[in-house]
C-alpha cells in the first residue's frame, strides 16, 4: 500500500494497521471503488458526533467533499497545506528564528485554513495530520482527483 490508502478505498484505521501496526497490506479487493467511496461519504450525517477514528475521518471527508463540490473548478486546486513564500527574505529570517514583526509570508493558504475562513471549522474534531490527509485524499478519490501527499507521512529516500 502506498500513501495513506484513501485513494485505494481503504478506511483509515485499516491503513494505519499496515503503516504503523505491521499488518499485511490490504488485498486488492479490500478497498472501496470511487463510487462506493462517494456513496459512503454522502451517507455521513454531518450533524452526528463521530464515535470512532473512522467516523471522524469520514465526517471530515464529507465536509471537504461538500466544500470542494460547491466550487469544484477553483477549490479542487487549493493545496492541502499552506504554501509559504520560501524565496521571501522574511521567510529566511523567520526560519533562522528572527522576529519578522508579523506572520511568515504565504504564497497560498491551505485547504484547512480556507475552509475555516469560509465557516467550516474542523478544530472541534481533534484531527491528527494523518486523519486530515486521509480525509482530503478520500474526498479527492471520490471526486476522481489524484491523491496528494498525506502531511503526516514522511518518505525517507535511503539512496541519498
């Protein structure tokens, strides 16, 4: 299994079992199809309090899905995480611990912050980075978009 499993239709707890728990990778037929994922996301009750890790991830995927679908042409292009202006001199100063007298320069706000700005505050769900990344990829999978890197998964290149 590569990535967080969402783009293979694998639920988050099952994916974590492979990533962290040493379980075998999910079988090819274990995950949901795009349509099954779309249906599962659409079936989530946005007013219900999640009772499990999977439910919190699916609720988040539903909120992301609904947000993106509301303006698909634009919102599907919003990056998962905020993109900082690494070329800006204040960024370099802040990176080295200097007080720059304000926020670090931003090129583009990430999806979480954009959703919050639009009134979709996900903070009450207590999401981990993995949960957020999985939910984004589940919504993208249901929308027939390519997956993006999950911010909680680091890949180490051992050939370097």
